[in-house]
């Protein structure tokens, strides 16, 4: 069933009802899969362990998809028309240089950029598009800073649905825009920011022909929660001390929080990892609330206000998280507080240098994902994360999602000012700058360049 998260309301609705907020009180919804008491969790864990993980076409989505692998914990019937593009099964890397940079003994990076369209959105989209097909939708719509759009475009095409995408004009990386166009989506560019696009999607979402695919859709969250299960299998069920994710519209942190909570409820783990969410300083409404209200732990959940004060004109070069009015903020904040984690913000310079450090670990990611390593460094320095703690950061997007940012950082032309685009404003020093060098086309010149580099 779908349940309103407002405990004073507590209204419940069927899974087939196509609603995104509670019709009674307007609050967001979450899905209750009715797992506790019904599921033999240990048998399930053994069942997963025996289930092959294949990237080849076995025909069984429980083997080829890292989402449908966990079908037993998802709100779908066994004979559902699963939509899948081989999502999930993403790597968990050791990142020694990033660990040292943060002041940690070790750091692991869960790279969701290894999904089919290059971002973490694909796990949620597999579930949302499956539900869209079940509900008989024709057109799936989203507002996006680029990655949701690319993911929706691909999964809708695969499911035989029309995709329509609302993008803030001029504020989306060209790689992401190119993906949406290539997958055949209808791309509508709006003069306004992501928050304006999101408001429009909520308005048109009332139309019965339209299926809203943003993370306000609780089925998206169901798909995305599976990364918690995958991480725990990869860790052999040993719970890390900290999990660190970037935060924009707050779907990802909501989903991870839900996934880990379900594992606790099922008795598969005995405590939650601390869930920490990182925002960019110029787009950090939730980090601001967290600090201003001195929020700390589960006891503070009652002090969460009704409304979040938005950032009216959010600014960051990490364009994927350039969001001032996140929709899933309340669910995310509750999950963070339940776990005893934190929500903080990091500067543009901190993001840029953390991103280059992740690159030097041979991993790479988009700028938004690098908020994690930037934030871990700050939390270690402040003593909130211990040097010997086990920490996993979730990288949400592939490095090639925003090549322009990387080139500018390494050329030394990356700059930022509130209200500015790339190329104007306050320069950001490239502490790990690595610009191309022009060299004479001779053997001697090349050897001498190598010599100088050694
Ligand atoms: N990282 C990347 C690469 C993203 O694309 C996003 C969000 C986030 C982090 C933040 O995740 O919104 O769940 O808190 N991108 C959305 C989009 C908004 O439209 O692609 P969140």
C-alpha cells in the first residue's frame, strides 16, 4: 500500500492509485511493502547469495538487474512486466588517495555512475517505468537537472512510453541533454530553474494521461532503495559506520534511508549506518535548516518544521544539485536523523578539488558526486567521522556527464559566482591542475617532456 508520511493523517492508498502526494493532506507518500513478519529474511539472504548476477541476457531479470534481484522486497507481483536495461550491479571501489585526502585509513566509493545511462537514477526508473506500464500510462514526464531526464528518456523508450522532459534552459550539461535527445524524448526547455520546472510538472501531473517520474513518485524510491541491499551484500552484511551521499531533490538519501531501515526491520542488519547528506553551499536549504535548528538525532524528528524555507536562486557549478526547493526533504531529513547522521554543505572549491582527487583514484565522477569526498574531509576534520571509521560514499554520476567542468578545472578557467555560468566570476584554483601541454612533434621533445614529468 501507499501511505502518507504525515502520522497525523496516516491515510493509506492502493498501489494502483496514481497519486504522488496525499490527496487528503498534500504530504508526500511512501510505500509499505508489508515485509515485517511476512518475510523469512535469512532464507531470502541465502536465496540472493545463490542468485547469479549476470550482465548477459539470461531472460531472468532477477539475474540481469540489480533492482529486480531484490524483487521480494519490492511492491510488484512476480509476473509484473519488468522494465530493465541491466541496471545495478555497480562496483564498490577502494579509493586510497581519496581516503588519504579525507584523513581516513580507507574509503570505499559505490559508483552508481556505472548504470546504463551513467547515473543512479536508473535503478529508480526501472521500478517507476514498470509501474507506469502497469498503470496503463502513455506519457511519462519529469523535471530534471539532466540525469533524471536521460534516465527517463531511455527507460520510457524501452517500455514503449512517450517521454516528455522539462529542463531549465542553459543549465544542463550538454552530455545529459544529448542523451535525452538521442533516446528520442520530447525535450521542453523552460526559461527558469529546476524548481520552476518541478512546479510545472506537479501542475500537469493532475492530468490522468500523465505519469510523473520524479522522485516524488514513491516507486522511484522503491527502485533506488535497492542500492542499500546491494551495498550490504558487497560488504558481506557488515554495516559501515557512515554512508555519504550528495543531496539535491533528496530522493536518493530518502531511498537509501528506506532501504537500510527495511534491512533493520527484517533483522538482516542490527543497526543503521549514519546517513550523511552533502549539499553545495549555494543550494543548501536542508543543510541550513539542519544547522540552524541544531538537529542531531531521532529525538529531533518532532522538531522538523512543516515547511522548508527554499533557496530562491540556487547557484552551484554542480548543476545536478542546483535545487532550492527539494521535494523529498522531509523524508530525507527523517532518515538522516533516525540514523544519527548529518547534513552539511561544501564550497565550490572543496567540490572541485575533491572531484580531481577522485579522478586520481582512477575512478572519476561528476561534480555533484564529489560533494561526498569534500564533505567527508570536513566531517573528519571536525571529528564527526573517526579516522578509522568505515565509510562508503555514493558517487551518483559518471565523469563523462560533465566534461566541460573537468576541462575548465584542469585548464585553470573554472570560476564561480552566484548568478554566473562557467567562465565568469570568482576563479576556482585547480589544486590538482593537469593541463595539456603543447609539444613540438619530435621524439626529443616528447622524451624531454616525459623526463620533466618524472
Ligand atoms: N547527483 C547527481 C549526479 C544527480 O543527478 C542528482 C539529482 C543528485 C546527485 C541529487 O540526488 O535529487 O535524489 O537528492 N539529479 C536530479 C535530476 C535532480 O534531475 O537529474 P537527489
